[in-house]
C-alpha cells in the first residue's frame, strides 16, 4: 500500500529577480518590483511530501523525526533569514524565482532521502502564489 506523508516548514528569505546580462530597463519590464536592487523578502511556507510503502514492522512510511531533521538541515538552516542571491551558493548564478527555489529544495532533499521514496515539494511564496515540484 502506497501513501504520502507530509511535513510543513517555514523560512523567511530575501531575494531579487534579475538577470545580470539584461539592461535595467529589461529587468524592470520582466520582473517589475521583484527587481528591486535592495532586494525584497517573503515568508515562505514549504510542504514536503514523501510517498512510498508502509514498513510492516513499524507501521511508519518514514519516521517523521528523520523527515523533520532533514528538512531543517537542508532547507531551514540553509535558507532562513538569508539573502538568497548573496548567501545561498545555489543562487549565485541561478535566478531565485519561486520555481527555481522549489527545484533546488527538491534536489537537496532527493540527495538525503532514500531513493525508494518519491518526493514532492510545494512552496508558497505568498498565500496565493505557490509551485509544486515532483522531480
């Protein structure tokens, strides 16, 4: 029997959406206020789903303490209260859009969770704007 368990997490981070190879005019046209040279921030909400088979011995799909610790180490410790453009290595040359942040998170988690699990990442940048990435 396959099912999915979910864990919620939260982090606050600043970013600026822009391309160094574009003019200020083009960056402003494409990214608008998200191109603020002084950055802007979001209160990100993250929901991570792990899908797989229930362990018959434990009754768990996965120990939620393990899931909590991995998410804290890979996401919260790395992103919380950070300027994504400046302080997070993955975004030195990658525009920290909501979409790219979700993919980076998924990749970091994929490296930590057993390959027998499927992973989904739902990332809310605002209460109305979110992305889901399944790899």
